[in-house]
């Protein structure tokens, strides 16, 4: 009981910061939902600090750029902790491969890093989901390559993946979004991808695009 000490949330995002901004909005939306009539606006919202790391863009070539990518992510963790963050999140999928490194660095500094892969697995299991479509780049969806943070996340579930043609489309879509942003063209590509790659029997799609 009594007044709880508020925890600062740190968001490690890329550049542009779309995913980080979306997460920020989602956090505050959930806080408002939980507080209901007790929400008093800004003073009840979480303190959120954000670090944008442009080097995350090289994750599309992660097998050739592992070391500089790890260095950039760990520096961002350091920056967030120095800014006072207690709980760290990284709204990305390919670079969740480095989650153990980021968790260890955050722990050294008295903070907690939340893995997207672990959080996704916990959410699906808590809601009784046992069949999914996993859409993402080969780094994320091809568990045999050794780069995916999701390789054990869906144990016991039926996991559908994109066809070779669909995987090529995802690869092209990822580069298109990096270059041009979420344009109508990209949204149309995504719509077509879902129509072609999601079997009628499956009601749940995990979009782990980049």
C-alpha cells in the first residue's frame, strides 16, 4: 500500500522512430484503459525516454554486420539507463537476436530489458492461441539460420511461414519501408501478402517484419 515509485520506461527505436512512437502511444493507451475514471491525464502517464539508433537499419544485413550492430544496441541501452530508464523495450524483431546481450547490460545498470519474443509468446499462450502465421524476414522466420529470437517462442504451436515467393515480397517490402516509409504502396503490398500467405484456418498473425 501507499504511493508507488514511478518507473521510467526507456524505448530503443530505430530511425525513423515509427515503432518507438507507436509503442509510446500504446503504453499510454493501456494506462488510460487501466485507470479508467481515475486517470488525470499527463500527471498519471508514465515518464518515457527514447533513444533513436539509425544503425538498426543495418539489421537487414545482420549476418555481415553483427558486431557493429551489437555495439550500437548496447550503447543505446547505456544511453537509456543514463537517462534514468528502469524498464527498457526495443520494438523490433530482427534485432531481438541481441536481447540476451541487452538484458545483461541493462541488468548491470539496475534496469530490466523486456524481450519482444518472450512477451509475444507469453501473450499468445495466455490467450490460448495454438496456431499462428509468422511473417518476417528470413532472419526472423527461418529458425535454422540461428538468428531468430523466436526459435523457441512458439514451441508446441502450429507455425505457418511465408512461401518462397512471399518471403521475397517481405524482403522487398522491408527495404521499401526503410526507403520510403509506410506509403500506400507498402500498405497494398502488405494487404496482398496477408491475402496470399495466411491460410483460412488461421486467425492469428505475428508480424515480425524488421
